[in-house]
C-alpha cells in the first residue's frame, strides 16, 4: 500500500528518498504546481531555523512538501485536544501522538543507518532534505511536549536530548528554538476542515430499512467517536461521514478491516433491548454501511477469513494499529 505520509515515505527502507530518480527537470515541472497550503490552527511555540541557501529543484520540492505536511500534522495535533473535557481522552490522545512521533524518529534512524553505512550515493541535496525532515519531526515532538505533556508519563526531553537519544547526534545546520512569533513556512490559503464526532445517528443520513439506531447498537460511543476522528484524519471518511474512495491507498480494504476491528474491540452491544434480541454481525455491518455511505461488506468478508492479508494491512496502517479500546 502506498502511504501519503511524507515522513514515512522519505524514510522507507524500500522506497525512501534515495530511490527517487526523477530528474531536475521533473522536479522543476512539479514546482510549477503549488502544493496544497494549510493555515496554522494555533501559534507554534517553536520555530525551525536553518542556514538560508539556494536550493535545487528537488530540495525545493521536498522542502515545500515537508512544510505543508508538517503544518497539517500540527493542525491535527491541535485539533485532537480541542474540546476534550475528560482527562481519559487527553491521556489517550497524548499517548497516540507520542507513539506516532517517536516511531518517526525510529524510521528516520534506521533509514539513515542503512543509507550511510552501506555506502549509498547520497548527495548534498538529499542530506539537506533528510536533515530538514528530521528537524520537522523534532519540532512536532517539541510542540506536543510543551503543550500537552501533563497528559503523559514520559520525561520531558529537550531538543538536545531528543537528538542525542534518538539519533546519536545534534542538529547541524538546522536548529529548533522557542518562538513567540513565527510565520508559516508557506502562505496560508486553505481553511482547515473541522471534523465533529457525532455520538448519535447522523441527522443528514436517514436510516435504511432494517438498520439499527446508534443507541441500539453502539456500546462504547467514546471509542467509536475517537475511531471516526482517526478515520477522518486518515482520509477514510470526510467531515460528513462519507467514505472517501481511493484505490491507490486501498481505502475500501482498510474500511473492511475497520469493520472487523470494531467488532473485535466490542464497540457494539451484544443484545438489543427493545425487543430483546441478539445483535448479529450482519446488523453491525448494515449499520456501518449506512453510517459511512458505502458498502464494504465484501472487503470485510475477505479480511475476516484471511488472517495473513488482514495482519499485513494492519501492520502497514497507523490507524489500524492504534484504534482505541473500550471507552464509554
């Protein structure tokens, strides 16, 4: 499955930056098309400073791409804690982001070790891109700690400690400093789309025949709400709970696994109260088909009966590995 996460893509052992053989002309053409811009949802508390220099087309393209994705990730971080009233949800969110960000560090370290110990032909431009990517990884981690560390159990780490502990080095031409006023690396243009988890039936989507209501079928609404927030962030559904078709990312297969995992994690009631009747797998699938406005029954059945394929996809997708457990 192809990942859209540039942090993982660039540090993939199999398909990392060193595998990108596009020419300077190719990147020049790419740079003619503006990369999607994001507005900062909050004032960053840290800023990345680096020695300004003339960038080649490849470095320019990846710098702009990293800037856009970093701002997007920052906005996702801020939004995840906005409006949370229960500490249990905050603790869960913090742990999820902490795990994700430190996993980025591990990906980066393993990739850089492969690159430099196996004598790959690594040029100056690629080194800049990797250093810039690493700085953005650390920047996000610092924002997470500085804002929300009260919800975590881990010790607070300085930039120096992060660099030494995870990378065995310090930042060279790039450094991260506390900042009172910092502008976005790219011109803000697009509005941030806000997703509001709904712990109820969707008012804009009538229930189809034989579909149970939300309160009849859902046993752990907080768990499902958090999972749906993650589905939106992973671009599986849009803000109106419509499934987003993406053949390249195999979104339909991912949705089928989500059906399976929701059931395994027991998000749903085993018994319907009125009338007193067992809730079947078919009832659950019908509910999810209606809720996300698409039919992934076939993908669910294939995944349900194929453990090897199921585990393969789960290991590749962050959302599938980090769904919440039971939370009322």
